[in-house]
C-alpha cells in the first residue's frame, strides 16, 4: 500500500481518471490544479458525454471515449469514479501491473484542511448530509455539502479552511477502493439490501464496502452507528475509536435515543443534549433517526443546544425526498423519487395515514418487494407501475 505522500506529490506525474462523470471530472480538474497530468478515460461514446468532453477540451485535459485503451495504464496511479465496477477490466489489469487504484473521495480528502464528516448507509444519506451541513451553517460555522450530494468532493476540497467542515455523502461505490481515507467523523445510517446486482447478490459484500468508511479509524475518530440495524449492532462492528449509537427503540448509556416525544443524547449516562420530536421539522420516524445521527455528529462542534434546535426547526428537507409538491382539492402530491429501493418505500408508506396512490418505477437491483406487501395492502389504493 502506498502512503499519502505518494498521492500528494504529483507535480508533472501522469494520473488516469476512469470515468468522466461529475466526480471524475472533478478529480481531473483537481489534478490539473495540483500540477499533475490527468488523462480521462470513459466507456461512453463521445456524443453521449458531449458536455463533459467540451469541458475537458476547454481545460486542455487529454481524454478518450468509447472504451479504455492501454494508455489508461500509463500512470502513476488511477482514480476510479464510483460508476466503474471493481471487476472492470482496466482495474484488473492495473492490479496485475501493480498500479494503485483509489477513489475520487479518498484522493480529494488528502487536500482538505477542514473537518470531514462522512455519511453513508442505504437510506437517508442525502437528508442527513444536508441536515448536518445546515446545522453547522445555522450555528455560524463554515460548511460545504459535497460528495453524492451537491458538488464533487474534488471540486470543493481546496476551498475548505482549517476551521471549516465538509458534510460528505458517500455511497458504497465510492468506498470500494478505500486505501487510506479517514474522515474525522463517520456515520453509517443503516444497511439494507440495495445495489446487490453490483455485489453478486451478496449483502455481506455490500456491508463490507460500507465498513470501509472506518477501516483506518484511530482513537480520536468518532463512529456513529444505528443501534437498531441488524448489521450495525455492537457485536457486529470491530472499530477503533469512539463509537456512539443512535436508536429509535433502545435506551443508550452512550449515544442518542428517542424517549417518547423526546430525543436525548448522553455520554456515559451524562446528558449532553435534549430536544422534543416537535423540534424536528422533517416528518417520519426514519427522519427522526436521521436527525439523531446528525445531532450526534455536530455535538462535538456546536456548543449551544439552542443553535442545534434552531437548525432542526428550520431544515425543511431536500428535494425529491417526501417533498410536498402541492395540495389540490384536499389531495397531497408527494415527490419521493429519491426512494430508490424497497426499504425507502417502506419508510415512506409508514409516514402517511391517508389513502395512497403509489407510482413505482425504476431499475430492479435485486430487492425483495415482499418487504412492502403488508403496508401496500393496508395503505395503497392503487399502484401505477
């Protein structure tokens, strides 16, 4: 394994970026700013990514489209975009040639001076990432939301000051190639079946990708986990550093939990924060869990409880996540198009007590639709599929 200096001392060195999507483009631009010589390779035909090709051309960054040639391996190391699967031929060949591969998230982290709060999980990542960012900003702290939400981490890493924060949404794909990455705070919200087509229908492999979030943790790092999730219980996780749990159902001596209409955070039995559920604007039990994770993440940095409560009340959620679009003649139209797996739909259906007309679509990713059968029979009038 290479050390950090190998990836940061890159002036005049050739570095390949696999994938020209948002994160790949961001990595290429960061490489160029740092004096490296980036080369971008993408499988898509040029006309399909014409906008990104135009940007690469305007920056004078070399690229290829429509397939990966041997030039991919003319590099000190390869930065892999999250859309490129681990078993892609160029990555297999890189391993055979001894060329290191890291992800865009990890590469960007080497150049970020501020505090990194990394959020992953199957569901709730975008909401929790946005809420943490909002809480920090509301308390007067400099914060940027990036990663899977907003801008690519590579695009903002150099902007964040030492006393600033990045609230970083991280997918399992972005965690596949972790070598040295170590956020200051890591959150795993939940693990339920998703993207199993990428992980050979093996949820254990999917979970292991999530666990890469804390693989490099040391004593000063804080890991925040969902006590209620079967993959994240204390008997499942072997992590170095501080581990705090959040729970909707269990009393926790160290962590944050829901007690009736209150949410209480404690360390070794000593209360550190308390608020009412009514202080949280976003609705639904799953959002109470997201809020608890966010509170646990910012408590070491926001000293006044009132600042946190003010942020919780003023955060109205994110687009496409249980978003009220309009109400017409007593009918509410809810946009929940970020519910891209069965578990998300399960939580959404639990949120409403009125009859539901449900629009379902998208790509099957190896999920078990039986999980929502009872709620559909109980609450749904009609499905448009």
